[in-house]
């Protein structure tokens, strides 16, 4: 009997407000910290060399914190489920 290979879990992340963020791979020896604290921690945690993180205009978030805060989602249908912003009025 041959076993069927197990399906690889979908681990893709989506950024609903993608115009506000960019994905970056941390490189180099400069210390960079996530701008959010893990619940229960009293300190900001390091973003490690080779780690993928999100960079906004003034902040950096590790993917775990971004997921916890709702900046990223695993819902690939986020575009159907989110509340739409009203169009800007032109005067």
C-alpha cells in the first residue's frame, strides 16, 4: 500500500492595506526591533537576520505581531470580507 503525500498547509499571508506596508528581509548586523510587544512581555523583541518583517512609514513589525494585530491575514478572500472605504469626494 502506498501512502498519499500529506497536503502542505497553506502558510501564505496577505496584507489588506498593502499600500501602507512593504515586506523586507532583515540583513546585516544592525539591531532592529519589532515595534510591538508580545502579550505578557515587557520588552520589544529583536528582528533576526534573515527574518521577513513588514515595514511601514515609521514602524517595523515581525510577522507574528502583524498577524496578531490584524495587519496581515491568512484569509485569502480578505478582499471580499473587508469593510470598504468610501471613495474620496472631490470638491
